[in-house]
C-alpha cells in the first residue's frame, strides 16, 4: 500500500500529464476535450483535497481535544476520525473551517470584499521575449481629489528607465512600496488607477501589489512589501536572522505553487520565489535603511502570498498582515481548503490558479512610492537612466567592464545585472562613498565614479515604443566595449561647432579658442579631438593647466606632461612651457604629436596615448606588451597591470585614459 506522500506524488504526476493534451485542445479550440480534461483534473484535485483536509482534520481534532482538556471537561472532539473519511471534501472543508475558526490566530474573514475578476476564459500566454513596442497614450497627472493617477504609460516608463525588458505576452506582477490603491477592495484590469502615498509603518498594509498585461491594462491590490514589525523587532537581537526586506528591482522567476513547500496541498496556493534576490537584514532597529546589511543570491522563500488578514469588516487600511519578508496581498484563505480564498487575494491569485491552462509563473518587479510619484508628476525630466538588479543591455555591459577594471574582478560581461553585479556595485559604493551609502543602484554619481555616463531618460520616447533615453547632449556618440574605441568623429567632418569631451571644462578655463584650436590640430593630425582631449585630461589630472607639475617629481610639466628632454627637442624648456598660456602650449602639443606620427597614424585612443607613454607601441595591437615584471619601467607603472600577471599591455595602459574619455562625455563636461 502506498503512503500518503507517495499517493500525493502519484496524483501530482497524473495531473501534470494533463497539461500537454489540454494545451493542444485549447490551441485547436476543442471545447469538449478541454472540458473532459478539466473534469479529470477536478477529480484529481478532489482526491488531493481529501488527503490534505483529512490531515488537517486530524490536527483539528487534536486541537479540539487539547482545548477541551484545558477547559477541564476532558471531553474529546465530537467527530470520530473514522467518520471523517466518509465525508465529502465540501463537508470536510466546512468542518475544518469551523474548528480552525475557533482555534487559529488567523481565523478567516468570511465577509468577501467586492471584487472585479478578470475574464477566466482569456488566454494568458507565457514566455520571455522582450518587446520595446509596448506603447500607451500620454496620461493625465491628477484628479480633483488630489490622488495620483497611475497609468499604463507610467508603468512602461518605470520599466524603461531601469532598462527592464517588457514581455507583453503574459501577466507581470509588480509592487509599489509606500503607496496604496484608493480602491482597496482590488480592481479589474484598466488603463489607469488612483493611488495614494501611504508611507510604510510595518504595522498595516500600505503598499500596492499589481498585475500588468502590457498593452492590455493592469489591476492593483492592497498589500505589503515589507515584513511585519513585531517579527522584525523580535529578531533584531539575532542580527535580523529569519526576517528580511526585499530590495527594489526586477526578479525574473516566481512560480505558481504551494506557499510553503513543506506543507504541500495542506497549505495555500501562492507565487513561489524561484530566483536569486537581494535583501536586507536589520540588527540595530525595527526598520530598514542604508545602515543595514545586504545579502544577495539567496532563495530565501520570499514568496507572494495571502496576507491572512483584511481588517475588521474588510477595512484594509487598518489591517495587519503575516510576513517575515514575503510580499503579501490583502485577503484570507483557509489552508488546505481549495476555493476558500476571500477578499482581494481571490482575484489576485486567479490567473495563477492550480488549474489546467493557468499561467504557471511570472516575474516580480518592485519599485518604491517616490519612483511612481516622480514619474507621474514630472516624468523624471532631465534625469538619467538607472541600472539595478534585473536591468539588461549595453549599458550594463559598460558597468560590468568598469567594475572589473576598478575592483580587479572577473564578472561576466553579458549585459545582465545579476546578483553578482549587484554585489560588485555594493562593494564599489562602500569603497567610494562609505559604508552607509550602498544601495546597489547605479545612478549618475556611481556611474561617473566608474568612468562612464548614463543617458538622460526620455518619457515621451519610452511610451511611444522607443528605448526611453537619448545619449548625452553631444554631437558625438560612443560605443563602449571590451576593445578600445576607434575614432568616433571622422577628421573630415569635424566642424568648429563640434562638442568635445571635456569641452565644457576647457571652455570655462581657457575660453572657446582652446577648443577650436584642438579641433584644428586634430584635423591636421587626422585624429579624433575627443581622444586628444582625453589624453590631456589624464596627463594634466583633469586640470588642463599649462603649468601642471608631475606629482612624482620627474620634472614633467603641462598639458601632456612634457619631460625636460622632450621640451629641449622641441626647441624650448620645461620652465618656459610652464609660463605659457594653455592656448600657446597647444602649439607644442601639435609639434610633439606631428613628430610622433612618423611611427604610425592615430586612428585609436590607444595609439594617441602611446605616442605620449611609449611611442614604440603606436600601431601595435592591444595585446602588445609594454613592460614586464623585473624591469624599472614595470615597477614605475605597476598600477597599470590590471590582471596582475606581471605584464602590462597596451590595452591595460590605455584603459585608464579610456575612463577619462568616457567621463569627459558626461553632460557636465562635454561642450
């Protein structure tokens, strides 16, 4: 005879085997076959229910017996276990609800709130393809009540500002931490809904959990995205173990299944976290801030489940909730009792129901109220994109390359902002800004410290099917990769109005004549003026000062750090160069590079910089070794050995100037 567990496993396998024929019948629009298969699935569900409810009934009877003994009567529960096996699943449901309603701390609230449910016959596809072409009309910003109107356009914009892909073939679940739907009974799918900012207090449900069908509207439900305060407080003394707060970002895999895997069908159906996440734990107080530590990569059981509460008479704003880190939706459910869902939770879980043809999983994207508020009110005008967990694309590749360079890491440069990239960002932010400035989100300041710039966000472009950003306000464009860049501006098309990397800085220091001279010199040298500006920025420590002295005391001076011997070969001295204006010194810069061009052309930033550092390397491949361990030159330039293998290549040496090149193209410096 099979055990209860073996019987359950067999039934689960039989039920799963129905999915493929059901999908074929659905594709063929064979309604009789779909009904037949759904009927078989229902019979299997009834058997699973009976197994689960019988187990619960056994527990309930024991609870009833203990309660009777505490009361002093010593009487056993009225219903003998043998008779329970003869009851129907519906009768067992009623019995268990009656007993648990008297003994459980989380008694179900049977007053079902008003729910607008989605069409159960509507097809819910699944997949992972990304679509940029999801569009929405320009939304309104507010109504007479003063509440915020969250429209589908705002969701599109929130996704694209973080470079999150949008899959328009299935329902995506999202959270808004610190704002609640005005209609807190739960809504149907529509193009917009009212929300109100409600700061989290760790006591009541002041967040929104939503479902979005891109291009087909979204629904919103009251809930919580933070753990319950009493649980947090009780674990502070243990360093916040066993309780956490999920970090903002995009998490790619939540699967429909039992909330607690150990409970199986004795528990309740929910969305299981099935991917690595970022989370915080607090060991100092009962809330979460930048003082609290981050953990990454764990499957911590941060599911999306029923809150087990709706408040007195369904007054959700006053309701507590059950969470040690999970995301929760207001409502109630009786564990092990299929169909017992009540309140907003009933509509929320419906698309992911434990039935044939239902959506089997989703991703979860979490924002905070400030992000939604700013997107609605000012559309993040003149603000940059941000990169964070779940972002994808070339900008993430730039980030990963920069982190590898600055922290001597070996992150895979794949354009996927994963938990390993998140951890590297956290480490970099701590190093550069201090222990209490790490949030794992890359904005302008972090990007600039890493040597690259973030484009400005463009709301109108985002909701019209575009990527949602434009490059920095410059006539130049740059593509960053693992290889050093070739010229990004052809010498033949340079005009006096061309904006330059670092041009805004030199214009302030030396006036527009300096930039025009750089452009003229670059035409004659047949090089990119942005590369020349980057070399001078690096050599002069970004000062562009003609009298800048070498920090190591070598006697070098000026825009490209002329050595005394070099100055003499050009018919002057280092002392005379230091007394010149920057514009005057540019004549000697041109004279130097003209002489160096005999070794080859300056089509790349690497070749132009090699003319200053090691002229013999001009025209050589990036793998060319400049200095090897054991030589004086290597010791003087040890910091350029990025991979610490005892050899400094042309590419490694150029990488530090490359950072100046990218930094010079940021909005504050280009001009």
